[in-house]
C-alpha cells in the first residue's frame, strides 16, 4: 500500500474562467431532469413556490412603503380636519399580512415538497444504480476506479441530486427576489442599482472560483478517501475485527487513517482560509457599495426628494437584498459538492456495458459437451497470460478434475467456462457452439456452480439455498431436497427456526454457522439448479470433515451419470476418482490422463499424489 502522499496530482484540463465560473451549474440541468422524471407534479409545485417566495418579499417591501406614506397622509389629514380615514390605512396593513401569509405558505410548500421529493428521488437513484450494477461485467467490478464510483454513487444517492436541485431553486428564488428588488430600486436611481451590482459581483466570482477549486480537489483525492473508507470497514466490521484484534493491528491502521486525514485536512485548511479571506475582502467591497447607496437614500429623504414611505421601502429592500445575496453565496458554496456527486453518478451510469450478442438456447450438436480449443486468457492490465493453449473435451456423463499449484489458473478456467470472462485467444464450445453465441441466461441455466469464495447471504437458511435457482427461491420442497443432497439437512433441522432461521449476524436473531456448515449450504445451493447438466465445484469440500467429504463424492458418482462435472481440489483422494485429470502449471496443461495413466507416467501428478499419500501413512 502506498502512502497517501504518493498519488500524483493528475493534470488539470485547461478551463476558461467563464467555464470555471459556470462550473457550479454544470449538473444542475441533469439534476433537474432527474427530479422532473421522478415527479412532475412536485417539480412544478416546487417551481411555483420558488417563484412566489422569490417575488413576494419585494411586494411586501412595496406595501410597506404604501403603509408609511398612507400613515403620514392620514396624520396630516387628522391634524387638519380631526377626522381619520381608517380603511385607507388599514387596508395596506391587511394586504401586507396577506402577503406575509402567502410567503409563509410558499415556504412551507417548498419544504414539504422537498422532503417528499427527497424520498422519491433517493429511491429512484438507488434503483438506477442497482439496475446498472446488474448489467456490468465482472471485469468492471474488479476495476478499483470503477468500484469507487459505484460505492460513492450509492452512499449519497438519496441526498445529493435533490440538494443540487434545492440549491439551484434557492438560487433562482434569491435571484428573482434580487431582480424584483432591482425593479423597485431602479425607480430611485439606475446608478444606485448599477453600483450595488458591481459591488456584489467580485464576491460572487470568487465564491464560484473557489468552489471550482474545491471540486477539483475532491476529485483528485478520491483514492485517499477510498482508503479511509476501507480502513473504517476493517476497523469496525465483525468479519475483520477478530483478526485485527488478535494481530493487534488497531494502532497501525488507526495511525494510517489519521495520517490520511492530516494530509487531506492540510489541503482543506489552505483552501478554506484562502476562500474565506478573499470572500471577506471582496465582500467588503459589496458592503461598501451597499452602505454608500444607503447613505444616498437617507440624504435624499432628509432633503425631501424621497417620502418617509419610500425610505422605509428602500431600507427593507437593502436589508432583504443583503440577506438574499448571502444566501446565494452559501448556496453556491454547497453546490460544488453536489456537482461532484452528480459527476460521479453520471460517469457510473454512463459506463458502457458490454453488449450481450448471443442468442442460442441450443447448441449446433447437442450432446457434444464442452470443448476448449486453444484457449488463452490474460486478465485486463496483467502482463502475462493466466491461461494459455488450453484444449480439452468433456462429454456428458464425464468428470474432469483440475489439479495445480496456487495461482496456476484453475479458477480462471472456471470463470471462462461460466462466461464471467471471455477468452482472449481460442474458443470454448458447448454442444458444438461458441459460448459467445449462446444466450447468457440459457447458458447459465445449465451450470450449477460452487465457488471457493461463495456468498454467505444474510438471509433465511432456505433462501440461502433457493438463491441457486431463482425460479424456486421460495420452494420449500426443493430446499429440502437440495439440503439433503448437500448434507445440510441434519444441522438445519436442529436450528431454532428450521429452514426459516435467519443466518449471519447482521440481523436480530441471526445464527452464525461454522465454515463447514456454510460450505454445505453452498453445495446444496449448487444442487438447487435441477436443470443444470454442468456442475462446477471449486474446492467444494475444503472445509468439510472427512466423513462429509466422502459422502459428498459418493453422491456425485451416483448422480452425475448424464452430467458433466468439473472439480477443483487439492485433495488427491477425491481427484483420483475423476474420469480425466488435468494438471495445470503456470496457466498451461502440464499433464493429462486418468489416475492410472498419470501414475504410470510418473510425472508431477504421481509425485504429488505419493507426497500426499505419505502424509496420511
Ligand atoms: N481478477 C483478477 N485479476 C487479475 N489477475 C488475477 C485475477 N484473478 C486471478 N488472477 C491471477 O491469475 C492467476 C491464476 O489465478 P487463479 O485464481 O485461476 O488460480 P487458481 O489455480 O484457482 O489458484 P488457487 O489454487 O489458489 O485457488 C494468478 O496468477 C492470479 O494472480
């Protein structure tokens, strides 16, 4: 693992100042489109409330002016005649109350619609992310950058898109308010308006610029944040804590966690200080313009060019204008993070998916079995091939065992056969047709598989079996049959809820199983695939006791009459029973034959077999 300092900063694409200024809006339209697709009604409601909440403050200020002027007129009238026209004054107060009520209503409407949209949108984005995940290849999952995009997209799916929409709408609302204040102010003096606008511009530009910088900083540091997330998982998850405790890894990992934070924090601090200093200095310019215009209004009132009512209105406009301005700055400040999230989300969602072209549901010569013809494979990014020159033929009813040292390519061969990867050389045929021409679903229906690293689903026992055949996911009779063959029947019967016992520790009442018991569950899961005539077993009994192992292989021989079985095992006692044995070394076939012929040849197989047999003597 490299230190957090070691990641080179990628070259930044040259961006024009304008593009960088507009950068905070780069995903607004997409977020808006997403919200629109989620609920048109709520989006329209949101827009309407934004408009109302944007315009009405200016209307309130204008009515404020009418009130004060009406009061002054009524006072003069009262002094001259002794009479009061109550309605002439109070109607404005009533109108103002109405406007304020409408503002409150619009704001409530905004927050209600926002929380409804948050729930809907979170669900929608999560489903989009998971649906996409289903279409991706194993290769994509194994790519760390890509995996990073996926996890980050998932983590913040429910808040970010709406956050961006809310801030964009909030910005629009404040912009509308500012524009309507401008309409009032322009009657006083277009110059005053111009001075105010010019005064506010620098702080806006600096805010947008620093937001862009923060955006790039966040993107660049993604590998470190990912490492931090990983360390959190290792330090605080039940499946790793056992080993972390016993090896005393906590201080070491925690130190690494801290040092990543320190690097990131130093950068954050630099940017934050720069951003706030500039924000303050440029903000001063705005404040200066603001109070200059204010003083001007006061002076004009004193000399009688403005009425008291007008002065009250401008006073309000100034106060609220200032509020709208600082709210806009805050919104812009928060938008970069939302943008970051959305850029990540869309990069993930737009990841090209390898096209599945195959359509065959039946091979050209049914009954021909599996053929590898000069198959070679190199993992993406790897320098040397994991497999090369593999040719073999396995007929229905036959069994094939793969033997070889760790890393020799056995599991890779299985991944190719199950089409998790495609060969980079040669081809694999099933019933006379290239695997690439097969419809993926039809192909996978024919294969029952148990991998070395099978999944321990935190679900019911029965569902853990049912996962092997989605069509029979809830079928209890089939669960029982599969469990019987996979030797899981007895211990399941002893569990408190039988087949309905929750497994794993994540959920209340969940039971943990031993390694061998889990393996029996996985084996039973492979047996769920009744229609499968290809059975792939990658170390299926490594964790089982000797009696269970013997029973498993006895069952195999009995049931695999018209099936093809491919077995990977390091135990020669089980390998020897296979019809054909392939000894793989460094991705190539070293020897092949049945047990007797390989023993007679006295090569690698015979040597290893004798070595193991000796161990048992
Ligand atoms: N996802 C992967 N990406 C890149 N290289 C891989 C990947 N999986 C395996 N390899 C490499 O391919 C080679 C073959 O690995 P494979 O898993 O097929 O070995 P194996 O024979 O099944 O070993 P074992 O007996 O330990 O299970 C190894 O050198 C391994 O490092």
